[in-house]
């Protein structure tokens, strides 16, 4: 499943830290410091970054690949929460709630490389670089808005319309204007 873990070299921040909107606005020296605290994990397709009910204290940043975040209902039915692409992150909930467990599953849908930064390191960077907090709040606000829109769509849109909207939102840029969906 997980192939190996390695610390990020400070000069290698462009591979991960520069992808993330909450960090990439910082000066080079600040991104180097953050990259110095990151560790990289590689996951094969189908491997889990984390599972529901697991305790964790890290921010996960997708460097390469794709990650599917989903929940399971009591009846075992999957509910897709979001799909993470390079530059996207998850695990922010555990940064501010140290004793909580994940309520979602995070599964690599292709071979994936993820940078991880521990809770105490992220919290120190939030204090040192308040602009990160503002960017994080902005990202969380956008997620909340998407969630509210999705809830409204479930309540009023047909399944076909919701499916079309989902597919349109998840077309990969390299597919151009004529994507093929199987």
C-alpha cells in the first residue's frame, strides 16, 4: 500500500508546497521552512491515506495523483464528499480538533504522492504567518458554499441533472473541450 515515506528537502517545495493556495502566496524562504517540515508518502491506487474512525493529526496535500474522499452511511452506501487533485488538501479538521477521529475515507484513485505536515507544525506556521489562516478560512468558506449548493441540488435537482453537474465539475483540464467519459 504505502510504498515509502521521506522528508521533503527544503529546496523541493515547488513539488508540493507551491501547489497549495494556502501556502503559495508566501515568500520563498517561508515556503522552504514549511517544506522542511513536510514528509512525502506515496500511495498505490486503492490504498487509503486514512479511514473513518482513525485518529490523525496531519494536513495532507496532494502532490501528484488523485484522492477520493467519501463517507459510508450506516447501510454501507458511499457518499462522495470530494475529489482531491494536485494542490488540494485534506485533514484540516484534525488541525483544530486534536482528539477527533476522521469521519471520512481518503482513498488514492491512482498512484498518488502526498505531502504531510503535522498538526503542531501547521499551528506554528499559522501563528508565524497569519496570511495562511486567512487563506485557510477562505478555502473552508468555499467548501462550505459547495456543500450548501450540493445539499440544495440533492433536494431539488433530478439524479440526471446532479450527475451531469458532477461530471462537468470533474472534467480534467487535459481532456480539453471534448472529454470522453466512460
